[in-house]
C-alpha cells in the first residue's frame, strides 16, 4: 500500500484511479472534438482546454470516490461497480452542468456532456475489465511471508483471499513446535537459512504473526532479513494498514505509545478544521433551515410530542453536551431507561423511518458543530449511560474521546449501524484508527464517502 497523508491506499486502487483520471480526460476531449467536428467549429489548441478537461475529470472522479466506486464491493463485483459508475458519472455531469450555468463556460455544452458521459462509462468499465483484472492478479500484489502458523497467521490467510487484497502470502513458517493451524506451514527447523528462503521466494514483506512473542522473537533472523532490504512488519501494524482499523485483540499500550500516530503537530490542521466547520455549518444551516422547519411541522403532525429531541452525549475529553435532532421516535421510547436502537425498531414513528434513512433528523446537529461541541467528522458521540458501561468492557474506549465527536466518521462509513457491545467494539477499532491517523485528507475522504452512506441508506436504522 501507499501511504498518503498517514492514510493507506492500496496500490491497485491508486493505479486504477490514475487510469480512470486519464480516461476521463480523454473522454472529455474526445466529446469536445466530436461536437466541434459536427458543427464545423475550429478545434483550437488542446492547451486552451487543459484546465476545463482536467476539471471535468476531477469532478467526475470525486463523484466516483463519493459513491464508493473504489470500495471493496466495487472491486469484487463488476455489476456492483457498473451501477455505482453510472450513478457517479451522472452526478458528476449534473455538477458540471450547474457549474457551467454559474460561470458560463464555453466548453461544457449539453451535447459535449452527453457524449462524454456515454464515453466515460464505456471507458471506465473497460478499464475495470482489463486493467483492474491485471492489477488484481497475484503477480501485481506484494509477496508476503508469514512467520507463524497459528490463529494470527490464519487471520492473515483469510485477509489475503479477498478480491481487494493488495498482497499474496507465498509461505508460512512455524516458529514453534506447537500444532500449526496452517497445515502447509514449514517448520523453522527445516529451513537452514531463513534469509535465503526469503530471497528464493521473492518476498517483499515479512509479517511477524507469533501467538506469543515473549522469549520467541527471532531477532537474528529478522535483523538479517531487514538488512537485505525486505520490509519487516508486526501483526498489529500490518492489520491496521490492510483493514483501516486498530485491532483490539492484539494491540497493547506499548504499541499505541510507540507506533506512528496521535501526532501533536495538529495546530494548523485543527485550526483549518475549525474554520471549515464554522463556514460549512453556517452555510448548511442557512440552506437547510426551510427543510428543518418543514419536517419539524410534519413530526408534530405525525405523532404527539415536540418536534425536536434533546439528548445528553459525551464529547471531547469526556465532557457532556446536548445534541439536538428531529424527533424520530415516540415520546415514551425510553420510559424503561436507555436502550440500543434495533433493526425495525417499533419505537420509531412512521415519519421517523424516513428521517433516519435520509439522515434529515441529523440536520439540527449542525448547530452543535457551529458552537464547537462537535465537528462534521469524528467519532459519533455516545450517551453517558452507554459510555460508562463500554469503558469497563472495551479497552481504550476512553481514547476515542481525545478527538472531537462528529456527525459522520470513519466508523460510520466503514461499519453498519451498531446496536450492541460487540458492534461498539468494531466501531471503536475504526474510531481509534481515525484518532491515530487523523489528517484533513482523511476528513475529506470521509465527507465524500458519506454521500455513499446517505444514497444507499447504509447503516440507517
């Protein structure tokens, strides 16, 4: 994987994206030339159209990122990728039409946009059939040797067989005499020279997946492998990179302390984030005020009770604050105390189901963003009743409160709605990854992909 601004991007995804960008540029230019030829217009110089065509390519690709074209499901299924591609290109064309109306561009006519839309979809699908298939082949994946043959090694094996995986395991080495979980593992004693074994297999990375590291680290072997230029990684860091989450089953305080992350140099990015929150929340509140007022009236008509719902949540550094949402449940929903929301929850009103699926009930939270109690991006703020319970059951749960909570977050776009302690555990792994690797680039990625969650109601309950 390639690390961009502390966030890992698979090589295959990055290369596929670069090919997509070039093809989109070509589609825009070809559409322009086709239309110009039809009306007998002078083509002019390509240099005069570089920026408009690049703007076309970037706009459509941003839409592709937002709807999940580069996600795991799209990499596994051509049918899934095709559906998302058509939505993305359509959204990109709509955005360009709007920009053309605002700024009066002489490049993006309705005819050229129509031609470029058809050509872009055809080229992008072809790119996935040809280039995507080549990049997904094992020859283009990192070659990994796993030192270990137990449950951890088996987890890596399961991870490697995913279609979107960027690595292939070329061998397992059992470092102890314990019965291996991986049957094909070679015992360390049967290998005379581990460094030579690594070279013969063409290994590009060695992952240490020992069940028990105490007095079992093969330091001399690892040192020789490292000095030959082969990357050596520990199990927790490898999982973090490949899954985009911090694995709670294997991390320990020393790993969190000494691993890269939780940078203190966030003053500038933090200030920029706050400026963005103020500007964006002010604009969103102004634009959504009629929508909020309309549904506030509809909520009171649909069921008895107030239009808005105020609830205590835990924010930055464990401080409490009140979050405001449009009411989507009956007023007696928690007469017996705090409860997790369930699938097809009977407490949700008729209108409330629509509000939750479209996320309209969350719009009033923008006021909390403007006040500085929340951000647009961050871990979802949880209720004090659940926090006290989860802090006792889940390790490092309190660490998620070291960053400001958000309306959307890394956990929300990667994991479905959580309604249990086990779900909270999985979401915590993503929250810790966000807190550890936060950058404005990751925030932008989350904001873009939130559109995917809203469009396809992923995680709504």
